């Protein structure tokens, strides 16, 4: 089996008795790796990767650091990062109500409910490694369309995948538990009963690429289901872009439910995608298991210093203000797309719940008026290659025919994408 992405070599292998393809596991050789936004385009107006277009929210100097040399980069970092975890626990409502302001132990501050990973992807991988036996005998369940790394990690770990698609009918995702891209709870329960080997259920809320928030009642229904003995993993990378993160986040369920694990990140709302800091929120037993399994110094000293400053009171206020600005820009962008739709240019009504920092816009066939993935792909490439505006083509995802996913940018970037999109749509039929 050829190695994906590697050009065939005419050079003889030395020593002749070695064949790397016979050493590597077959599931890894067959792996289709996750294709990130920067694999396609890396220059121009980048509205394809759901980064925070308004930038990071760190106020002032990095906490406790006058110069990078003060970070003691010749020393290994603190493996536990208690102050970062304490600030996250306080932010997400996991600090015990009885704890005093001078509390120091992890249990007193809520830090024992927090795990830090190299992006959420490390946490996803660790959850599979600690929970699901490889070889296909045990499985995870995902709900397409959803984040692609769940299935990639499953294949890397030689873990089976059960797919229960989201509700794909309807015009949008604003119907709560029953609208488009809502979770089909009854179908998930049927799948769990039919296959007791399912150990993890992955839910993305707000979804990627759907942008739809999953109601807490839906998550509770799965947590309470006695036939499912595994863990419900709720991936909340975009939670700060919803109207009330504190009450709508599944983090509010962590103290009550031992079978929930909530994933968050500093990549999106905090504008710190480059530092790669992911978060797991769960009860202490699962957090301790993840801690026991991780690499010894997975969070670097520079990452920790930046994260600590991003979680200071001043920086949190800035982050929250930028999220409010982003939500207002999101509303303006949606209104502008709606106006373009009335101009018979072949743009459909946005789909999904619009609860994240991106929107999903169907590109329509100029003759039939139906979503057209072929036209959308042409528009996507023309925008990037001829106009320097990079969005994400999502037309190959279930329920997303003809769709382009557009990250909410700055006012100038949003204006540019609208202007260039009109130019391209007038040319491409």
C-alpha cells in the first residue's frame, strides 16, 4: 500500500530486508489525514479556519514576564499549571461555592476538574486511548456533519466509528431539539442499544461546520440514558460566541454528571490559536486518568505564560468584549448575505444555528435554484486564487450541499468577502 502524500521513490531501500510499510500498522497506512485550512491556502484574507479575526485579548504585558529570557526556557515547565486551571475553573463555574479567596488546593479551587492539552486534539486522542480498546472491538459514536478529527483519531487508534447523522432536513438550525442539525437523540439511543461496545459519544456544540448549539436538555437525555455506560464528550470550541456561555455550556453539567467531559480551547474566542492550548472539564477521576496518561511536559512554558495572561481579569473582559463585537459582525454579515440572496445572484439562506464565529451559505445553481456543490467549489477556488479571499468549501459534508463556510472577519474583511463574492457569482454560472 503506497504511503499517502509521498511520491514514489526510485532509490533502492537500504538495507534491502527493511520495508517500512510492513512495520506500520495497516490502519495508519490507510489513514486519510485531517485536512486543515492552511493545507489549501495560506495567504490573502483568511476567513476559512474560524480563527478570531479581531486578534488575541491579552491586555498589557505577559504576566510576570519582562523579557522572553525570563521564562527560564532551559528548564522543563511545571507539569501541573495550577493557576491556569484555577482561573479556568472560576471562569467556567467549577470553583466550589464554599471555597475562599485564599484557597490553594486543587479541590478548593476547582483545578481538579480541569485538564490541559496541546489543543483539543490531544484531549480527543487521549480520551480514545484511555477509553476504547483498539482493534475495532470497541467504538465511538459521532454525529455528522461534525469535526473531522474525531474520525481521524479513531482510525489512528484503530477504533471503530458509528455514525448517527444530525437532523439534515429543514431550512436552518434554530429549531432547538428538532430543527436542522439538531441531535437525533432517539437514533443515538437505538445505536447504543444495538451496539454496547460504544464507549464515547462525541457531540460538537456549537457544531463545526453547522454552527448549531446543542440544548443542555439533549445532552442530559444522553447522560441519563442507562443503556449507555460510556462518556458523552461535548466539544465546545465556539461556546463563547453564544448568547450566554455560562448557562448554555455543558460545563454547567460537570459537577452533577460523572459521565460528561467538556472540551474547550483558547484558540477561538481568546484568539490564541497559535499557542495550542486545549481544555477538558470533567470530574476529578477522569481528569486524573488523563493526567496520568499525558506526556510529562505537554504544555510548554511560553504557552503557559500566554495562557495565564489571557485568563487574567483584564484580558477576560477584553475577550468577552471582542466576542460581543464578533456577534454583532456576524449579524451584519448574515443580513448582507440575505440582501445578496434577494439580488438573484445564487445565494441561499444561511443554514445552521449561527451560534459560532462563522456562517454557512449555500451557493445555488443558477438554473434550478437548488444548492450546487459544483458551483460552490468553483466559487471557493476563484475567491482564493483570483481574489485573495479564502473561505472553506463544505459541500461534501452531509446536509451541506453547495455550502461555503465563512469565518466572521473584521468589518473590512467582511466588506471585502461580500464584494468579491458578488464579482465571482456574476461570472460563474
